[in-house]
């Protein structure tokens, strides 16, 4: 038994020693990063330091901390040199001791358990180097002499010098020198002053044209469609910008997940540079769900199914079905909204599409109940990068009940639309930061019903966005002013000659938040139900502020009014009702929060009216949806 005692004591010692070692492993620490006096340099140093960036996510032992600090010396020295401080020095001390102090490891192991080690990083920048001479080794065309973008006397900032080489190469390629080479610059330090002489070695090669154009990776999409769409042609001067525009153009068809360009390394049999577009087709079918809620219209939810390439020419078929008006103060029952549409791109002309649409809707609103079947054919032409025009024919067969009277209408319209969009958004759900989105629509319509009527509905919609970064010390895209305006008029018919669903109504998220849907405008005094009008004017002003990565707030004010042409006599069914609310101006104010996601911001707005029709009106409205209000 006595022979076991030494082993027991040895085992106990190892356990105690191991516990002591683990108490200091990992070693927590804090970092004191000195300033250089330049905010941009300080930010880059902090982002580069592994002592700073790995302190939380990657704990280390005491000796691992020393190794991490030694690595930071070289990393931070490189940062300073990249800003032109080539005689700089970086000093890191842990617990006041330099990294080469032989007692540093013992000092860290001796720290009390739970005590953070103090790490101090200091800098000596030294003199700022400047560029004395910039030389080109090789012959350059006269047209690209100014492409470098750096001049003698400028600070010798590495990013600027390297960027100069890239700019020179891009300029040469845009001039048709596809095989031009610009080697990394060589810098020579002067012995008598903090200056650098920089030399760029350039080989232009021959100016060439675009050679054979190949498209690979196609499965279902017809190559004939792509060949007709491409503006890039063999034989034209080589230009990377034109090739990139062609790549984006193919990608914008909506049938490709990616389009990659491969440029040949030598001329082909035609004497030009071969260009290959390598495409990857998207999944042909896609399904999505959607939902929204507002206190006036209630909840809605639906599904959408899409075939992105029906016949191989990028035709897009979309079928959607939604349940609408699930509750809500402006509704009286649950309805539905269904549609099917097919879009044919490049119909008869490049950038011209033809769309056919059929739909069915049933809704129960305070203003009216409607059951309708609709159809439309629309030809849309993209006139430029910002202008679009469309013309179409639309029909509707509907039954509308208002104030207990049922009417049946057949409508035939010829809608014309012109649109301007300088926001350059990839998706309507994206957050607009600048630019203008405007449209003018004119819709001559013939209505067969009781009574028959011929009328023209015209509308102008404008929304503008301004990033305050342009005039104030804010970060780009963080503070945005947004405004919208709407004006519309129905000509050729009075309010009671128009079908109720063709009249103008105010209130709701699309016009005046704070008032329930269709509540603003003429109404029947007996029951307060909306009538609708023949004119509308509405506008909104909103300031949007982002916080952090995903959050934001908005403050807004909306206002507007709805007028009516009441010169015609009232129908017998409403002779007993008095009419009120014509041309009264209403204002709503509110605030909202935003949560930004990859597919757009999720919006929650609360708005209150500044005046109310009656005590029965809502005291506030809530709106929840995807994307900004406008």
C-alpha cells in the first residue's frame, strides 16, 4: 500500500498544476490603440489589428497573446507604409513590458485570475513621403497620357499608386488594346529626402477588334434570342465597357443566375479577340408567399408561382392568388384577388415586351362591394435607360353594390403610360436612396352599364429621393428625404356616372396615412360611407434614418383631398342622402420603424389623423408590409 503514496501525491500535483495553468488560459486582455491624428489611418489600423478584431471571438493563451502581438507589429507597419509613412515604427507593450522582454511570459502567468492583461499599441509615423517623379517605361498612345490620375508632388499613398496602374490599364483596354500589360509599379527611395520615384512598365500590344462571340452553358434558353439581343458584334473595336454592358443585358433577361465573360488570350482566326459568355440558367420554376397587414384593410396573404422560361425565349408566366380583407375597419367581408399573366420579352423589337393578363377579384369595402373579371394586353417599350412607355387594351366585367343598389358594368379601356425612373433599383422592394420615379397615365374608357358613360382618367405620380449625405455630414445612404405627389382627374362624366371602382378615393397607405382606406372624400351623411370623387390631390413627405446594419426609423406627414363633379342629378337610389366631405383637405402624421433584409425593408408605420369626420372614425392606423411606403 505504501508504494501507492508517491503516485497519489504525483497525480494530485499534476491536477493542481493543470488547474493553475488553465486559470490563465485563455488570457483575457484589453487594447489601448494610440491615435495617429488622422481618422482614416486610425480606422484602418483598428480594422487591421488582430489584437483588436480577434479579442472576443478567438481567445488565446498568454503565449498566444504574445505571438498575436508580434504579428500585429508587421501588419500595422504595413498599414502606415501604405499611407506614405515609410519610416514609421510600431511599438506594442503588454503590462508595460516590450514584446522581447524575457520576463513577459512569467508576468502574464502571474496575473490574478480574471484580471485583464493591458496591451498598449503606439506609433511613430515619421515623415510623410511624396512622389517626386512618375515615369512610364514603354510607348503610350497620346489619348491615354492623363489616365494615371497621380502627379508628382502628391503623397506616396500605396492605394493611389497601385490604382494609377489599374486606371492606365483600363484606359488602354477601352482604346482597343486588349492585350496591354501594366506591371506593378517599381518605387525607388531617394537617399536625401522622403520622396519616391515611381516607374510603370507598360506594353500596349496591338489594337484589336472583337472576334468570335460564343455563348456556352445554355440548356433551355434559345441561343437565337440571345444573339438577337446582344448589341456586341464581331468586328467592332474591343471595349471592356461594351462587353460588360452586354453581360448585364443578358443577366437582366431574368433567366440566368449568372453570366460570366471569358476574354481570349490571343487573337482568333478572324484576327479579333474571342469573347465567351458562360451562362448558368436559373431554376425554371419558383414559388413565393406574401403577406401584409393594415388596420384599415386588415390582413392579406397569398402565394405566387412563376415559370421563368415557358417556351425557351424567356417568356415569364406568373400565377398569383391572395386572400384579402381579413378584418379591417374599411372592409365588410373577406375577399380574394387572383391573376395569371404571361410576359413575352423582345416582342417584335429589342427592349419591347408584350404582356397578357387575366384576373378575378372580389372585395367587400365600406365604399362598395365588387366582383369583377378583368383582362388586359399591354405592349411596353423601353425607350432609354430611364424612360419607358406602354400602350394597351383592358376590359372588365363587374358587379358593384353601393348603398344597397346593384349595378353591372362592362368596361373597355385603352391605357397609355409614360414612366421615368432614375433610381436605378434592381427590385421595386429595394430602398430608394436618390433619383426620381414618375409616371403619367391616360386611360380613355367606355363604360356600358346604368348609365353608359365615356370618360378619361388621367393621373400623374411623382416620387423623389434625396440623400442628405450630399449636403450634410452624414454617411451615404443613412439619411434620406423622400417625397411623393399624386394628382388625378376623371373627365367626361360626373361622380355618379362613373362606376364606383373607377372613382378616386383618399386614405390608406397609398395616399394619406392616418385615415382608413377610401375614407377621405365625399361621403353619404346618413351612414358615413364613402362615395368617391372625380379629382384627387395628395402628397407625402418622409425622412428616413438608418441605424446600425438592419434598423431604421421614419417620420412622415401625408395630406390630400378628393373632389367631385356633382352637377349631374343623384340617382334615385341615393336621392335621400345628403353629401359631405367634398374638397376638404386632410392631414395625417406618423412614424415607423424599419428592419432591413436582403430582399427589402420590413415596414411598420403608425399614423394618426389631424381631424376626423366623426367619433366613429379610427383614431390611428397601422401599416405592416415589405418595402418602403413609396
